[in-house]
């Protein structure tokens, strides 16, 4: 088991290193921040641009820039934003909790929505309620998250002014972005719950439980659901990467002060240090979550370790 | 199903709770403004983000300033005179002005500001390039300074009204350092800094000692909201008082709403389609004239831009110095266009490419309409979207464009010189194709004189020459369109959105 964990951790470290290298190199292909910074600044000469590049440390070879960035990372220093010089560590420190909170609340909300619906569909397989839930999930799958978010704002902030349309005004601001993400996630999760539940319900121990005369609710929630939980949790762990990706878009619409907004703005202004920092941290979060899922799986199912 | 009911109950409880915080979001005496971007630093020399000006003009003053009508007027300088055959400009400074931290404003502060801008600290940022015509600034007495010029700069007085030339406090910066100053700005303006949350908001409070009179508002809060649709939603929900980016298709919605309306005014942003004047069919001036005549710009403005733009005959709007009301755009005349194309030997069905900024959904519609108009005179247009920085950094300067490309310019100095020189002078980054000695000479001559009438004459001649050669297809000058809550009184909306809320109040 120890060997398995060490191997997985080393793999994770390698992935994060590769991400930092790839991102640092890729952002430098996307255009010159000096030009972006001086856009519209009147008659900018080549000398002015060179001064700006030197001021930002961009006149050094890529290898030197990368190594100095990694050297900083080892001391927990992400560098400073090109736009104004705010510490990237501070920007990420403000943004990461907001994103993680949104991710976990969305995930929790989606479980609250999809588990009861999925079970109901499985129990009433082929009947009207099963059909209705399946159609509903298909509709949910077909919504672009961006559009759904705007529709919710229109409904819940403008037509019925119940919720703040954007920003952070305390926990109430969580409701709409989390609901949007949860609806998107639930569309897939309902189908997953339904399928695993159907498999479980045909298992022998369920028949045994029923034949003992247990109430249907106890059979469903005590016996069947517990056995469904393992594939569900695994799947949701894997879903986490996609979840973070979706949140980037949702953050944009709701002006959510998180990592997505940070990265988006950094791309627009070619703010290399902020973009590098944000992508590295997001990669780290996804890698750690996947690592935990892997390890947990390894503990639960010994056959996995040998693969 | 029991848990389903429980989930629904939890959700509706959450929704019910939401009613409380949303009502009463607007505090009395506080004006909330949504702007698109956080400039990241509030030091005047660090940035060229236009949105910096929306905030900075309330914190800082320059030696000169522009009113909401865009006219230049005295600010921290009360008067100025040109000496030594225009090689020296002497400014008389306003007396009794204090920075927000109590430090007195004097000639020393002006010298410090420009030494810093033109020295090492300024070299790291984009602002310095605007002020390199200044050789040095010398203190004459506590309330008089002399600017020694390296070369004449007719646009200097305008530049002193904004951005890098805003006057900063010497003692404060020397004691606290530049990094601290970035996030805790101090100026002489009508509002003083209270709080800054990067990427979220910036809060200012009234400066009771403001030399231009005590502002009426208690506070101004800027919120950074990038998504235009989100800005509009916040405006409709009554949580921001001024939304600065309004998608034109939402103008009617806002005007119909109970609590907000749209204010529009002539803006600095102009849009043209430039031609590859070196290759292909657009190398011929008559083809370029024909293509210009083929497009019905009035219809495009009315149908696609909801009338929130004005047709132009040169690459400038009506507020710009050098604008000539007598210069009329080529009329819409497809029949004449067809004749010109035939005479130039262009066969019907000839295909050309128009490069556009991919992120600009508004212009994408305009480009499609243009393509349809050009198709009608027998020229097939393919529209090629690029990511904006790629188009600006790689495609245009290296002369890799199609026969036509979208060019947008927002000259903040409101002086045609800035646009025309960068667009048409040989060797400039924005001018990959043209080499025209006559045009170069005209552009250079107006840069070397302070004679206003002579400059006006030359700049108008440049505009007429460019129009005659059809170096570009002038499309329109966009209005600045802002959404304002009806509770806001006396909000001047300057076209360049460099707000000064001295007289503004909220109910």
C-alpha cells in the first residue's frame, strides 16, 4: 500500500511540474504583454517597449524566467501581477476559497437533487415518473451553462428580485451560481444514480432484504444506496476537473471573485504571472483530488493497487 | 418522496432569505459604478487601462483638466505661458491645495511627479512614452514651475489632463514606497481612497477640502464587473447606479425598466476598415473608393447599432481636434461602385478577405452586413476572425492581413494627430503597407508647431488626403452608452468616461 501511494504521489508531482512548464511556455506564445500594456498609449517606440519588457523581466531567456519562477514557487512566492504589481499569492489567496466553496456547494446541491430523483427513476423504471426524470435530465444536459446562468439571473434577480445577480454579498450570493452548476451536474448524476441503482436492485442481497420483510424505504436507503455510493463518489471525484472548468464560465457570468475570473482577466491582459499562478494552483487542486480518489479506491479495492 | 420534499424546502428557504439583503442595496449618499476592469495599480504611471481614468480622475488632478464637455480648462495650474520661443512653458500653480494626507501641493510636487515619470520608475511602465517631449521640470518658486521642452508638443496641455501626468505626493511616496502607493493612492482630487479589494471593488470617500468645492456624495464605490450582461442585470436590480458597458441590444430593455435609463454621448472610439494598399485589387485607389461607396453605413448604424453611432469621413469623431464637418463620407452608391470596379478591371465574383477581432460580436454583425453590400456589387468577402491580441500584435504589424481589416481606435487625447500619425506615417506599427512622402511631411509638420490654426488646417488636409486616397473605409464613431439609475442627479457622463462626481448626488 505504501509503495502504491508513493508511486501515485510521484506521478502527481510530475504532472504539476509538467503543467507549470507547459503553461509558462504557452502563455509566452500568446503575445507581448508590453504591447498589451501600452495599447493606445500614443506613440510608443521600440525603446519604450524594451524598457517595459526589461521592467517586467521579460528580456531574459525563457529558461531563466522559468527557473526563477520555479525558484519563487519553492518559497511560496508566485511573483507579481504585470498589471500593477499586486502579489499573485494574495490574488490567489482571495480567489481560491471562493472557487472551492462554490465547487463543494454545487457538488453537495447536485447530490441533494440527483440522488432522490435517480432512485425514484430506478424504482419506477419504465413508468411515467421515470420517463419524466429522464427527459428532464436530457433537457438539463442540453443547456449551455452560460445560457442557463443568464436565464436564472433574469428570473430570480430581475423579474422576481430575490437574489443578487452577481458578486459576493454574503452566503446568499452562493445560491444562484451553485444552483446553476448543480443543475448542470445533476443532469449527468441522475442518470448515473439511476443506472447503478438498477444494477444494485437486481442483486441478491436486496431480494434477501425484501424477503426479510424490511420496509421498502429501509431497503432503498440503507442497503441499496450504500452500495451505490462507492461508484458515485469515485465518479464525482473524477468529475471534479470538469466541475472546475465549468465553474470558470459560471464565475464569469456571476462576477464571482474566484480563480476563473482571475484566470480569464489574466488571459485578456497577457498577465503571465497571474495566469501561471492560477493554472498551477487549479492543476494542483485537481491533481490532489484525483490522488485522494485513487488512494481511497486503492484502500477500498485491493485489486486496483496492482494495476 | 420524503428527501425530495426536504430539498425543495431547503431551497425555498434559501430563496426566501434572499429577499432581505437585496432590498436596500443602495445606501444613501453612496454612488456605485460598475467598470469593466481592475487596473491593478492606482499609481498614475503604471497603467494604460482606460478604466483607470474612470477612477483616477476622481482621486487625482492634473495641471489641466477636461470638463464633461471635453473642453480643456485649468486645474492645479491656474495659467500658463510659452517662453523662449516655445522651448519653455511656465505654469502658475493653484495655492492652498493639499493632498489627501495633508501634504501641501506645490512646485516641488510637480517636479517630483515628472522626475519620477521620466526617470527609472516611469521607464518600467507604458505611460512615459506620452511625455518624452519634456526635457525637464524646474522649480521657479513654490507656486511656479518651468517645463523645458526637447521639442514642441502641441498635444501636451491635453496630456497633462490625464493618466501619467496626474500629480502625486512626494513625501508620501518616498516614505511608503511605490508598492504601497499602488494600493493606497493619495492625490488632490475630489474623493480620497478608503478601501481596495483587488478584482472586486474600490471605495472612495468625499474629500471635504477639495479645492473645486465640496462634493455632494459621501462615497463612490467602483465594482469591477467584466461581463456587460452582468452589469446590466446589476443596474436593473438597482444594485449599481452607473453601468458603463451596455450591449446595444439591451438599450431598449433598460429604457423600458422602471428605475434606469440610458445616457449616450459622443465617444472617442472610432472604427474603420483598413485596406491592403500594396497587394491585390485593393492596391488601386478606385477599387477602394468603389468598396467604400458599396456599403450603406447609415443603414448599418440605424439597424445594427440602434443609432448609437455617427457616420465618419475620417478616422476620428466630432470631438476630435482636426475634425472637419465639411468633409463628407463617400455617398452610398452601388451603381457607381459597380462602374468603378468594372473600369478598374475587377471581374464580378472576385474574392477578398476581411480580418476582424473575434471577440467583438457587435462588429461581427457589421462585417456580415458589409460583406452582403460588397457582394451586391460583385465582390465576394470572406470574414476571418482573429483573437484580438494576435490581430494587433502579429497580423497587422507584419503585413499579413487580408485585403481588408478592422481597425478600432480610441484616441484619449481627442486630437487627430495621435491617430493619424500612428496609422498613416511610414514605418509605424499600424501602417504595414503605405509609404507616402507627401503624407509623412504633412504629419510631421503639424507636430512641430503650437499654432492651433495651422495645426487644424494641416490635420484637416491630412484627413481629406486620406479620404481621397481611400486608405481606409471610415465606418462610424461609437457613442459612449451608459446606463444610469434614475435616483442619480447631475451625473456628467464624459465621452471618455473619465468621471468627476463633484456635483453628482443620489436620492
